[in-house]
C-alpha cells in the first residue's frame, strides 16, 4: 500500500532516467528539489551557467558531482550576502576538480536560470522558480525552455560582467 505522501516518489521511481521537461516541487519536498537540480546538472557535457541572485553554500554543494570537464559559471549579485568567500574557498579546496567562475549578474535578473552547454548541440535552458538553495521551501517549478534563441544573446553577454566579490 502506498500512502498519498509517497505517490510522487513512486512515480519518479517508474520514470527512471527518462528526460523530463520540468518538475513540480511541492512544499516540504527538499530531497526531490535537490534531486531535480542534480539531475539537470548531470546532463551537462561542457558547461553549466547558473543565473541566480540568491546563492548560498547549498548552490555549490549541489554541483559536487559534475564531471571535471564541465566548466561552471555562476552569475549572481549574492543578494543578502549569503555566500561568503570562506565557504567558497572551503568548497574549492574540497572539490578542486570543479572549475567555477563567479561573476556579477548586473542587477537585472529576477528569475533564475540554468544553462547547459550553450552553443552546442546539447544546449538546454531551465527556468527555475526558486534558488536551488531554497528548493522545497515552497511550491515551485523548474521548466525546460523551448525557445533558446531568445535567451542566447542575453546569456552570452553575461561573460563580460565583472567578477563577483564575495564578503
């Protein structure tokens, strides 16, 4: 017998590694949220670009399993100063194989995005309703973007933003 609260997990078990275009994360589903983000990051072959103004240590921790060949760029204004240089440096010492660059997002973003392998045949963009560090706190969704072309110029322009200075 399956309890109502376990239906989501059972459905995910049947889904296996099937590609999905999105996730609905319900209030209190912290593990499901983490699994969704890790599943997205696992698709990357060349690069991951995160656009998220509300980063924290959990943002980095969710990246700890990516292959060393994948370059990560995080674009953020670190609103609230949640991620500190000491935490970032500790993460880099523990996971030296993960190449992370952090740049300012320029104060223009409200929404959060995950960009995989921009400019390659495997490119994908996900629109996220919450920061990965906050996933499961409230009802949120993550949706795969259908029309990547409208986002491409904006994302490519981020590479010239200044480096992010952490407190």
